[in-house]
């Protein structure tokens, strides 16, 4: 609408433009620019900084549909947050040699490479869920050693510790039925698996409803710069099994 476009400085000089490069970073509304500028103009870490972070965390909670008790973690971007999360599982010995890591081949590399690396570090078994023949992972060490299946049911066992899936494919654009899949994963793993969902490609187009619409997932990550915000990653963690076992500084 005309009103919506008027909120973005970009369109004041590009009145007829239609911006299709959201995947590389969305345009930012003036209200967001003003808030970021104000935080720089009146920098006071212990007072204004604390207030700004609390307000930003609450805004992210509302945008993602997280509950008050859910953890909201900020980071440089989604890639950094997922890499840090994977290493936390290694460092705190929540991922070990007897575990299995199931990874969708429709994932962006940000939710793929860190879990491969973590599994290799501890000697865990890697399994690849291949829901689409169009997406085949490249440049993986000993690729032939990884079990593959188009059926998620066949890959999940009571030894499954991590399942990493996208909410939407950043290439194909198709949405995964995350709530339905989470039910399968939790049931077949007997509640042991932690589900990590990359929502970067989905959230600019749909309201995720972390607390009500995504089933019993444990982690959900987004990039705010694709959601009309600053270049910032947000990781939401559900207060439950994963959060109880893995202490994350928020």
C-alpha cells in the first residue's frame, strides 16, 4: 500500500520500484532507523543500553510469537548463533559418539555445516534427510558414509540427539510442516531429540508463532536484517528439555 511504502526511505527516491532483494537484506523503515540512531546518540551502557536490549528482546519475542518464559538470544547473525549453539552441545558434552545427528539437505549451510562439524568432533553418526532430490549436499567429507533417506521416519531413533531442519527452503521456497514433523521426531526419539529450526527464509513471509504453531521444537533462529530490522541474529529457545540441559547466556 502507499502508506506502507511511505515508511521506508528507500521508496521516497524509488517511487516506482519493487524491491526483490529481500534475501540479501530487506529495506529498513524510518522508525527502526530512528531507534538505532537514538541508541547511538545517547549511549549509556548500564541504563539506556540495558533498556534498549530489553525493549529489543521483547519486540523479537512478539514478532516470533515466543512465550514470556522462552529465551531470546541475540547474536551477530543466524550463522554465528547456530555455530555457537552447535559448539555448546560439544563443549557441554550433550552430543557424544553414541548420538545421531539428522540434517535436512534443504537447509541453508548455516544450519548444516555446524552440525556436521559438531558430529565429526565427537564421533556422532550423521544422517541426511533428503526430502527433495533437487538438493544434494556438496563437498562433504566421506559423503558416502552418511545414511540418506527421503523418509524422516526411517532416520529418527532413540539415539537421535539433534534434528536440524529449515522452516522454509531458501532455494525452493517450500514450507515444511514443522509442527507435524516435530511430533514425529519427539515420538520416535522418545523425547530425546532436540529440534533446531532455521526460520530465516520463512519469517519475512509468515508469522512463525513459535509458542503456538511450531509444535514442540527446541530452537528457532532468524535474521532480523531480512525482517526490516538491523543486521542482527535472534535465537529463541524453549524452556524445557533443551534449555534445562544446555545453559545459554542471554
